[in-house]
C-alpha cells in the first residue's frame, strides 16, 4: 500500500484518483474500505489476522479494525464457513478467506448445501451475504492439490454467484460489489495475478455482478475468457492482429450470472467463437458456454464453438509439463486461427 | 434437580409436549394417507428434551434444530397452521413450501433453518452466536442434534470454535441411543460422548431426557452461563425415539422389544401426568387442556389442508435477493 503511486484520472469528469497497485493491494484496499464503510462486515480465515494472509491480501486489517472484525480461525474450514453462514443469517456480512480453492472441497457442504440453499428453502426468510474469497490456478511448481480451477463446480450450483477478476481494477471493484451483495459469492482470485500491477480508480468504483468487459474489440472471431487467461488471450490477439485477424476478447468476469447478452451480441457479429479457460475442458465452464451459444445463436455460427481448457489430468508437478497442461499463447493462436478456416 | 416446580408451570410444559406429540401423530396420519410427500422424522418420545430446552430460552433467543426438529420449533411458539402447511407443501407454509418437514424455519420466532445435513447445524449455530456478540446483544443460541452427530468432523470443529471464542451457544445432544438404525455405542470407543466434548473446554451435563423439568433446569443453567459471557456448554439428554428413524421405518428390526418397552414406560408425558395427578382435580384439568389443544390442532390442520399450493411460475422465489 505504501508504494502506491497517485495520479489523476484525466479521462473522468469525476476526478476520482487512479492508483497503480497490485491485484493483492487492490483486494486489500477494497476490504479496508468495506470494513470502514459497514460495521457488519467481518473478515475470517486462516492467518488473515496478525499475519495478514498468506498472500498478503488482509495485511494490516486486524491492526486497523481489531480482532473482533478480522478473525484468525483454526484450520477448520467447515467450522468457520459454517460460522459465516450462521453469522450472515443474523445480520453480519462475512468475507471468508479459503486459502486455496482446493480446500473448498473439505467444506463444500457449507457452500453448496448451506449458503446456496438456505435462502431458497426458507422461502426467502434469510439472506446470505457472504463472500467466499479464494484463489485458484496453476503456477510453475504447483502440483495437483494446489492448482485446480473449480469455477465450473460453483457455477453449476443455483444460489451461488461466481466471480473471477483478471485485473487489479476488477479485483477492487468486483470485491466491493461482492461484499455488498446479499447473495453468497464465490470470489475466485488467481494466485498468478496477485503481483500484477494496474491502474485502479478508487472509492466508488463498483463492477456490478453479471457484467462482462470487452477488453479488445474485433470483428472476425470472439474469444471468451476470464481470470489469468485474459492476458494470454490478449497477447494471442495482438499476434493475430499482425496477420490481419481481428479478435474480440471478452473478459467474462462474472460466471454466474453470465453476461449472456454481451456474449450473444459478439458471437452473432463475428460468427466464430472460442472459449479459453484454465479449468479442465471436460465439463468445464466452456461446455456450458458452448451449449448456450448453440442454443441461442446457432444460425449465426460459421463454425463449431471452440473450447480450450486444461488437459483432463491432475496438474503434474514437473515444469516440463506446464506447456502441455494449460492453454498457451501459441495454442490459443492456433485455436483462434483454425476456427476461421 | 431442585424441588419440583409448581403445578401451573409444569402444566404449561405438559401442554407443549402434548402439542408436539399430537402435531406429529397427525403428521404421521397425513403421511400414511399420502398427503405429505417425502420423509418425516418424528421426535415422538423425545418431547421433553425439546420442550424443556425451549422453556429455558427468552423469546428473542435463537434455535438451530435438525430434521427431527418439529418439537424444537413448535416449542418456540410458531404457528401450528404454518407448520402443517409447510409439511404439506403449501404456499402458506413457514417456508412457502420450499423446505418441508426437515426445514421448518421461522425467523420471526428465532427459529433458524433446521438442517438435514448431519452436523451442519453446529458451525451455523456458532455463527449465529458470533453475530450476537458482534451486535452486543445478549441473545443465546440453542443448538440441538443427535448423539450420532458427534461422529461428524464439522461438529467437532464447531465445538472447538465455540470454546475458543467463548460463544453463547448451548449444545443440546439428544442421545436417543441410535443413529438411524445403528446403536450409538457401537460407533464410539467407550461409553461417553460427553467426555469428548469436555476435552474442548466446556462444561458438560448429563440429564434424564424423559424428565422435562430436569432438562429445563440443566439448559437454564447453560443459558445463564452463555448470557453472562462465560461461553458454551454441552447438555446431553438421555432419551429414546418411540417410532422409527422416519415414517417408513417401524423401528423394531434393530431394537429389542424389552428396550422399547422400557423406554415407553418412561414416556415423558405419562411421567409428568402421573407426577401431577397427585394434585386434586389435575386429571380433569389436563383432559380439558388436551381437548383445547386438539381443537386448535384440528382447526390448524384443516386450514393448512385447504391452503393453496405454490404457483409453478414462482419456482425461483427466494433463490436470490431481490434486484
Ligand atoms: C452428512 C450426513 N450423513 C448422513 C445422513 C443420513 N442420516 C440422516 S439422520 C442420520 C442419523 C443421525 O443420528 P443422530 O445424530 O443420532 O440423530 P437422530 O436421527 O438419532 O435424531 C443419518 C446417518 C445425513 N442426513 N447427513
Ligand atoms: Mg440418535
């Protein structure tokens, strides 16, 4: 936070300050501002207090807001997620950190059976304003239990909102929206993005849930992506532009709900579409998108919907496998090219 | 246990137990007639635990019960018609027909959603309690569950959380000797659930779960502790479910007849009625009370049966917050 460089956003009539900061700092800033704004917001998780979180996202929050609002928990994911569910039904707005998305699998009950279901099965008597903050994705040196991308699991479940920010600005603006939402939000950060730096317009920059971002306009093919695949796909699009291929890149940001209108509008315009994500291809989020697009835009398609994801194996440890496990700039380039032939 | 409570107070508890018993017997009838879809898990035989515990609460305290929770929620004073309507899947039900028998919720009476995932309620109860501390409120949370639940990991995580954060929770274990069809003591080493809980650092009490006053007093002590900021307690009520695990289980193939008879002779309603009958005119008084409860339940049940079903087009209702 200390190294943040201030500059003025000249593009905006409202002279909101724009700061360069990392994705992790942007999250920290959003948490601090929401804790400040709303006394019912609390933060819970392993090592989030005095230590500031293993990725530094909750740094200094306990010192500033006290141990009753920023709570270190035992290594009891079921226990503290359930605690958050009970607290949310009684008027608090817990933001829970689950250190790795892989660990949500030991406490899925509280996310899927409890947080997602209780508002519905009580006939709307309770609301569930919880944010399940976690991070996912592969990085060199990770193995199969610290690298998964499980967005398709969460997006499958009615009652959950699923967000996956790709930039510091979105990390900030989407977390604020998530905390203010009265529905349970699974907030999927990416471990490879924490150190990335970008401009963030502070204060009231809120990214409404359900809104995608067209990060590059194009006319020949639509690339649908999110999270850490966004920069990979953008660099592929840059390379293709040199060959005269115009790629439209949509950062979906919100996987549930999906910005269906933006997706369909783009696909109908380009007639070609490839989905690129880090989750496994089989049963991945891309399968849902492919299904939706063929149902609602079949007549506009000039080629089958392309799908790229991780190989359907657990992430292998040795770095030699990295380039075959995930989509790369080169594999994205060839997928985008081949859908046009 | 202290001296026997005054008759008026005990009659009040008797009436509540009677209400629970008759509500459930009526549910069983409705289920047999095919009017209640799905399973119901009756607490017949265990009414003293539910009613005794609820009697120790203030009206703004909170309850987290389970699928076997009809007793706990009725004892909080919820409207029997809305409860009938819910088990019948009506739009007028407590949960607008979205929850059914296992999830009778009434936030306006401090009744949080009862859970049908064994063990899930304990962590949730800790959160409800944490929220009270956060608001500076002195409400307490009564969290009930069966003894089999103490083999579920999340339950232990919650006991530990409640202890380290000194949360105002009363963990009420209704030890009905069986988890579904499995004898409870086959699934733990030794003969005590309470010793496990004591290891988390909270007081534990065992109480005769067929004696409503004994349960009420044990829970009242735990409530006082919780309200004074001294943290959670564990109360274990020894009890028995007279019927099967659910309506489709006769409950006889895995339980010896002698055992069933032993516990049936300790029926909490019979015990209390026998104790009260020493008072002159009491038999008549209880009879009159029973009759008026019967009339009220008749009316509630009939009204619920006449109530409308939810509209199919409203299938999404409640899923997400408005807007
Ligand atoms: C997580 C989970 N596992 C299994 C079940 C199936 N099940 C329902 S009730 C029950 C027995 C629970 O026993 P106990 O806690 O003693 O409560 P009781 O039914 O005796 O009141 C089981 C195994 C379930 N609902 N949830
Ligand atoms: Mg049991």
